[in-house]
């Protein structure tokens, strides 16, 4: 026969033990765990009144201030650094592996490890006020070349993003074959800011790249992707100078964003865009650039192939982008330049530009490895 | 054995001859992962000792005054785990509130300890070996100190080893396990002094 008595006693005993312990913990949480309201002061500009006792990272996120973090607060990525002016107490052993000597002197802390127990005063980059996390869906995946994919993300939550053309977002790669942990990789936005519900990225396959492999081999249309942003100081400065754009490979993305934005806003500055590729199969979006040449009154797109193949039948510019730039640019006096590409290409181009008299503080670039 | 001395014997046996880590291989996960530096292993070791000493006593009371009278001794696994988890949680909250120094040194290790099998192991051994309350307490502290000793020794060795050339396939956990084995062998040398099993 089923031992009803034993059954009831054992269930009862566990229930009583759990209930007593739960009660103790509830009381503890309401008394010793209760830190009341604390104030968080950011950059001496904004002040938030929050419930104390929780880690700073999550508390800020609840207030809509997003500090980039790849591990989600487990203390295993070391990205969520903020400068704490007061109120964080001493360094915890969980922070130390991520903090250098210099950062320690400046009181840089891991915001996921420190808890808001007293009033805090912190400093974060101004641009982070506008940074949010977005849930998105892959609307389209298009092969632009043999190794570059165009990824169009539709924003689900929040539904709209405001950014400046040329800025980048961070793309979260979930754990998969190449990574045990979520990681973030930065990609420039190639679409216009007026399109608030869509983001277009151009992602080139890097052999064994964690994110690029994920996008090229695993990502499918319709899948969810988490991103955060926008970030970056790479955007068109407001002036009347002539514009030189130089890009290679997927460096096309932010330049395209800037050009499309200019077309929309009817910015009629003289613009030359040098694009470097190896051969014809590495060229993409040429048709769109030709259309922009029609729309913008003084814009020329100048693609250059460094290793054009006989079967390409290439009649355009041949050679390295630096050589073409050297020939085309007569004087750098009235010029500002926007560069996006590999560090090698950028360094070479910066040399040419400065030799032509372009002031160094008017050369803006996004380097990627 | 003289009954007044029995807890003392249990205490020393738990440290040397019946070291919970080196003879029972319990609590290995945090032992392997936190033994890279002396400083952090000092914190973890102290936290384990403290929690083990108190939870064996708590679990002894729960076992002999609640579970055994009701004939529910087979529930000891689950009840012990709940008691340990709740205790650790409350202690963490208290430490965090009371002392920043103590929290930085000990507090952050406490969540790690909840799932440390050595802690549960100590409570279960105390039941299996029929210790009375005083002996259980001695056993809890002793086991904790034994674990402390083992992780300190390991951290010392690993700090020295940081510059050593370890064969590729043995880097990390591999070589640490081998060293643990050697340490266990060395501790077997104590086994003639006392034996408690």
C-alpha cells in the first residue's frame, strides 16, 4: 500500500524547513539587505534615484543607461568599465584581473561587480547616454561579393534607433562552435539614419573570425540578433570643405551611410570616393555609387583594382588606392578626409593626405583589424 | 579512545589523515580554479573553513532533531543542501553589510561555496561516522582547515610553477590534478598517526 503517512511527513518536513529558511532570508533581505534609495550621479549632469543593493551595471541598464558588456554581468569579459569618482569602496578580487595599474590609479571599475550601496558618482563617455540594446531580426542576407555579406536587421525592441551616419553598432554573437561565451563585434552602419527601423551592415568573412564566421556560416534570415549602439566619432563634420572618402573591402559601409545621408540632406559639397579592391570580384555596390553620382551634384566614385585579372576586362583605375589618390588630389588645403579600412591602408593614405597638406585633425578614420 | 579527547582526534584526523580534498577528492572544482594565487586561495580557504564549521553543526541539529525522529533520514541530501545554501546566502548578506574589507576578502567566494561538494560531503560524513555534536563541530573545522591547507599548498606550488615549462597537453587542470595526486601521496604519510575511518 502507498505509505500516505510517510509521504505527507516528508513533504511536510521539507516544506517546513524550506519555509523557515525562506522566511529568514526574506527578513534578512528586508533588513540587512535593504540599502534604501541611493543616488547615482553621472558626469555631474544627470542624477538617478535608484533602489540600492544591486550591481551598478544592471541598475544603470534599468535606468536606460547602457554600458557595453559582453558577458552580461558575470565578470568574465571585463568590458563594462566605468570611472567611479566616489562611492564604490575598495577593489574586489573579481575586478582585479581586468584592471591595469593605470586604470587603478584612475579608479576605473567593473560596473558589473560593484554594488550600489551608497550614493555613487561616476563618469562615462557622453555618447553612452544614447546607447541602447536592441533586439533585432535578420530581414535579409545578401551576398555582395564572394566574401562580403550584406545583413539587414529589422529592429524589434526598441523599434527605432537614432544615430549619425558613419557610426557603428556592436553585434552580439551567441556561444557557438568558435566561442564559449557571447562576444561583441563592432560593425559600421551602411544605411541612412532616417531609416530608423532598419540597419544595414556589411560583413566580410575573415578566416576563423568569431563573428564573421557566425554571420557567414550560421546566421539565417528570420533569426534574432542582439545589438547595442550607436558608438563612434566617425561622421561627416559640418563644414564647406571638399570631401575625400577612402575605403577598402567592408570599409564601404560607413562611407556609404555618409554618402546616402548627404544625398538625402542635399549636401552639395565636392566629394571624391576612392575605393580599393583586389579584383573585379571584390567590387560591390558599384551600381548604387553610380546612382549617387547622378543624385549628388559633385560626386565621383573612383574604384581602383590592385590585381585586376585579364578576364575582368577592367577599364577603370588600376593600382593601389594611395597611388590614385596621390595623382588625383592636387592640393589638400581645402579638404577633409574620411577613411575606413585596414590599418595598413589607412596609415598609407594618411601619409599621402598629410603630404598634400590635409591637416591631421581633419583626417577621420575607422580602423579595423 | 578517551571520549574527552575524541573531538580533538577527529579534528586532527580531518586535517591530516582524512583530508577531505586529498583523500576523498571533494571540492575539486573550486580547488582547481581558484588555486592560481595565494591571495585568492587564502580568501576561499577561510570562507570554506567558516562555512563548513557552521553548516556541519546546523545540519547535525537538523538531522538529529528533525529528520531522524520523523524517520526521514533519507531526505538528508536535499535538506542539507537547502540549509547550506540558505546559510551561505544570509552570511553573504551580513558580510556585505558589515565589513567592506571582509566582503572583498571572503564575501565574493561565498556563492562559489554553496555548490562546493566538500561542504555537503562534510555534513554527510558526520552522519555516516556517527559523530556527536562536539565531534561534528571539530570535524567541520578540521575538514575546512584541511581543505584550506591543501589549496594553500597548491597555490604556493602553482605560483612557483607559473614560470615552469609544462608540456602543452598538461597545461592548466591537467598538471594541477597530477600535483594534487602527489600531494595526496605525501599526505598518506600521515596516515599512521591517526585513523578514523
